[in-house]
C-alpha cells in the first residue's frame, strides 16, 4: 500500500483482515504520518434514519443526550443529491453507489478497528429551544478528529501485524508479464524493488 493516510490505512487493515501480508510505504516520517486525514476534522457522513442509527455507532450516547438532540435523517437519496450537487454531477455513478450504500457499514467497520465516534454537536448542530438540531448530514466525527482517526488506524495496524516503512517514496510501478508486480521505492536514500501480488495506490490526497 503506497500512502499511509486514511484511505491507505483503511486498505491496509482491510487487506490484512482478509488474510493478506501487508506492507505500507509512507513517505513522511513517523511523527508526521497520517497524510491529509491527520489534518481533517474526522467528520463522517453515513446513511441514517434518526437517533437509533446514531446510537448504534455512538453506543455510550445517553438518553439525556438523545432527548436534547434532533439528529434528523440522512437518506440514501440525500447522500446522492449532495454528491451530485458538490461535483456538478461529474461523479462516477458506480463509485457513488459503492460509497453511499456502504457508508454505514464502513463506520461500523472503523469502530471495530478501534475508532470511537461522537455526535458532531460543535460543528454540525445549532441549538433551538434547548435542543440541538443537526444539519448537513455530517452527524458524527471520530474522537480526536483526523489525528485521532489516524492514531486508531495505526494502532489497528500494529495489532494486526502490518509492516509500515516510513521515509519511503515509491517511484515506479514494476511491470511484469502478468501486469503489476510491485513497486520501486527509495527508502532512506536507497533504491529497492519490492515485489507484491497487488499494489494499492493511496497517495493522491483530496487533490486527486
């Protein structure tokens, strides 16, 4: 896996969960790991239909907190509408369907990796007559924001036995008779060829 941000570490932990042996190449040093995700708010969108769905991903949500919160709902249609509007309808429809239809299961998978989610009272809600009214579909966020999310990812990787190589810059995909066979990387100034049955490129960031 090339890149140790949110996408890369999700791919790494998922692949390891499926039984693969995984190496992550991260260009940053360990103290600056996490890519763009480490600087993000850690806010997540997921399809939900109110307090019961939010409670399922924020299990320590109290009855008093539920009573003073109107989580609304964020339907499949709402999610597709927002994706279309934000991208001016230039989004790949098949990928959009994967994103939307797996959004809730993805949050639950992240919980199993050790991510703790909280209601996004501070960013995505305003108070009306003593109750918090949520808006925009972004009801939850990862505890600790983007940095907390990435710390949970790397802790999961450590538990799962994933090898992470810091200060490593992938420069070339290695081609073989059957297709991609790995990457050429520069690690601590030394060029090395790393053979692999599959390569995940997760080094584009939001700019990609």
